[in-house]
């Protein structure tokens, strides 16, 4: 198996297990899980997703938030932000708006 395929498979498995929900997760920890050096993993994420590690993690978290906001019961945004790994609602809202162009509450209203 080529190195990139191995990284792809291990990243997909990690994403399926929702490892990105851990609020204090670092690229160093992901490197240990995957068994690859930091530079190689960072370059892979940048090249594959067009995002740096932190933006990629935020993207995964926002996608998870959208799933949670779309299903009952209707949870409050602070609870969702905490569940998906953001330390506070303000940071979650800012990252959500950067990615989606609207605030989480607007997004939920327009859904």
C-alpha cells in the first residue's frame, strides 16, 4: 500500500470514530495514531483538503454541528459547540460563520 493510501485510510477511520470532537486534540497526537511524521501529515492535509490542520478540524466539527442542528431534539448552540469540541459558543459561531457564511442560528432557521 502506498504511503498516501495508508494515510487516507487511517484518517478516514479516525474521522469515522469522530476523534476530532476532542477539544484539545493536536496534530502531534494524530501523527502518533497514524504513525507518520508531522510534516508529512500536515502536507497531506494541506494538499488533500486545501486546509491547514486547524481549519480542517474546524471544518469537521462544523459539519458535525450541522448534523446535530438538523436533527431533533433541538439542542441549544452552547451545548452543540461544547459537544463538537469548541471551548466556547463565540469561537464556534465565528468559525461557523467563516465556513458557512451565516451564523449557526441563521443556518438553523433557514434549514
